[in-house]
C-alpha cells in the first residue's frame, strides 16, 4: 500500500527490529530473555534457509543488472559491462556456496540435533553482512552499466569495491569465529580492492568493475584449489 520510498523505510525498520530483537533475546515481560540454550536448531534446515535467502539476493542482483541494461541503448561497451557484472555475480555465488555454506553445514549439521543457537546467531549475522555486500555490489554494477565510459566518480568507485569487500569481510568473520583462522585469499583480496580503488579512479567505470570482478574470480579459484574443506 505504501509508495516506494516509504515502503523502503518500512522494510528497513522491520529488518532493524528483527535484528535488535534477536540480539536482545526477544525479551518478554515476566519471562525474561531467551538464551542460545533455549534454541534447538536443526542445522540442515538452517543452512537451507540461508541458501534460499542468498539465492533470492543473487536473483535480485541479476534482475537489477538486466534492468539497467535494458533501460539504455545497446552499445558494445554496455554489453561488456553487463558481462563483467554477471561474472562478478557468478564469482560471489561460487565463493558463497563453496566456502561459507560448507563451513555452516559442517558446524550446524552434526546430526545430533543439539544446541546450535550460538552458532546459528553467528551465521545469521554474517549472512546479513554478506547480503548487504551483495546489494551494494549490485548498485555498483547498475551504475557501471548505465555509464560504462567516462571517468569513475567517487560514489561508483566506493560501491564497486565496498560491496565485494563487505561480502568477504562478513564471510571471513564467520570463518574466523568458527575455525580460528581465515583463508589467505580473503585479506589478499581486501588489499587488492583498496589498491584498485585508487588505481582505477582515473579510468572508466568499466575498468573499475573489471578489476573488482577479477579479484572475486581469483578468490573463487583459490577456494576451488583449496578443495571442499571449509576449515583448512
């Protein structure tokens, strides 16, 4: 019933209430707060929920890029920008399902039906961060597809690299808390994002987008070479 801007604000309030309530333990007058020991989390179900949420976010990213492409006249540079955006999205998909989901499944689905409330909360907040990074990256892709040539302004440069960086930071936080160490590809990628943000600033937006996509593809390749073990 609300217009687009109020609708966005309402959804933002809803997400904030959900996050704060979960963090606070859903306090009820006279009954107090819940603790992680009160939850009996089915690990397989939780991992499946995360998978569906992330797939929805990925689908929205593809739709956003496609909408930005169809809203402008077809040009070779714009087609290239669409391909670069799609490559980055595929790389994020691979990084998530090859590393983060495997780590979550290993921790949460041990088959004993035990208490995983604390781990479930950790995984939930890291998922928030990864989806937020994916959304920011989608905004960057949209800006590049709309204007692939010219100079890269500060806003475009920030969202192009901040989005993937947020995604990798949230994922790294989960892996660090869960296993005590982070794959070397993550800090290397974050350093590369920072360096490329400065190096590609004088270049066209398509070059900045390509730089971000190359780094993400490199992380995906590194994960593949390390094998399926999320904790190695």
